[in-house]
C-alpha cells in the first residue's frame, strides 16, 4: 500500500463516521449509530456557537479522547471539504509526488487496526489534510513513553496545534489559557483598543458518564467557580466503554499500543498497571523425557489426557505463574475499566 492510499483511508474513515450517523433513524441500525449522531450533533452545535477559532480540545492519548479527536476531525473535514476541495486534491498530488520520488517506503497506516500506530518518516514533513485544531495536553508525572509517542503521532495525523503544560488539571488549564492569550495578543488580533475577544471559549473533553465526576455533567457544562472560565463540552458523555472500542475498531482509528497489552485506563507509570481482569495464565507445554514418551506410547489409553481448556484458572498457585494479557477491547465487565489504576495490586508477581 502506498502513502497515498493510507491518506485516502484516513479520509474514508472520516466520511464513514457521518455515513454511520445517517443510519441512526433506522430501527434496525447499529446501536453505535445513535451515539455517533448524538456526538456529531453536539460538536456541530458548539462549532456554530463559538467557531473553530475559539474552541480547543483536551487530548492526552487515551482511548476516550482519541474517539473525540476522530469525531472532531470528521466534523472539521466535512466543514472544510466544500470550500477546500481543490486544496485537498493538491495535497493528495503532493503526497503522490513525494512517494514516487522516495526510494524508501515510509510507514503507512494499515487497512486494519495496527497494534502500534505508525509514525511519520524521519526527515519527512507530514502532509496535513485538515486545518489545524487547537488542543491542550495536561501532562502527568512519569508518563508512559508509548503514550508520548502516540500523542506525537496524532499531532501529525490530525494537524494538532498541541500545547503541553504540566498538571494538576486546574493549574494546567490556567497556564494553557494564559499561553493562548499571550499568543493571541502577540498576533495583533486586538483592534481599536477594544477589550480583547476571549480566545478559548470552549474546550472539548472526552469524559464519559462512568468516569469520576462524570455523573452530573451535561453535553455543555461551564467550569466550576474558582476554575478558569470556559465551557466544557462532552460529546461522548453518554457513551459506554463498549461504545468507545466499537468506534475505534469499526473506523480503524489507531490508538495507543498499551491498550493491546492489558491496559484499560492510562495515567502515570506511578499509578497505572495492566488490568487484572484481562490476565490469563500462559499455557506452557511441559517438557517430557524420552522415558515418559516411551511409557506413554505403550499405554496410550491409560495416560491420554486432554489439554486444559483455554482461559481456565491455573491449577498451580499464582506464585511463579506466567501470564498473558488480553487487549482492552476484550474486557467484558465495564465496571472493571479502572481496575488497573491505583497504588499496587496484590497477587500479581509478574513485572508490569
């Protein structure tokens, strides 16, 4: 597959988001269609209210904000498609020319869901297909390298104007808005000495109802007193854990590789572990001596045993057991989504 095809797959994925939303009125349609339509409606309403120049999004590389990012990109692409169709065609030609002039094949996005998201080729500037989206990354102490790598990938893939500021959340948001205000003033956007127009009026957040403090939030909720003042926007507030993974997998959206290694909720390396609900004992073929093989062949009917069934608990104590980890989308009980967050977990001796 060429880089041009990868680009077209990205655009097709954005268009498919609206295609699914268009099926929400059909009684027999996928349940995800109604969730997607709801999120798109909220996003479009906020964009009409504030405009793209005065909104931002909170992005930290997690699964929920990755869904939100792809939804925002779908709305942005649909908004810009009519007015920038010729510019898009030129960008696609530029990608084609770069591909034909390069002897080395760059990494490309798979047609399937890649376990590790691809990165732009070293020394080669990405060709953006979307206008720049403003975004903020409130960092945590000791982030996972895989998360940082994925965030960088998304900056290139989605044309993010990403500002990284350290947490905690309140202080990080204050610093972000101050940086945006300073940048706005430096750009000379004030006119005739009038009071400056607020730069960021709303920030999209990937919070869901089941998240901590998410139970009382609405699609649009102002920040609490004492916090930096803006409108918090939650397009996927009513989504479930299963909805998130159905969306990412259906539209082939790359996500952080840690989710394929047993993690279901990501934070700092200090408080994030693989989810115990996704661990399974590794089935190891025991070594057999030649004498045992000879004896077994002589008394097959007496010694034949079926191998243990898959995913059954080990017969030996946990100590010394080797574990495999299912991917995050295999989690069945959504109430256990955050079971991999905390100080430590007893009974797990495998290094995490």
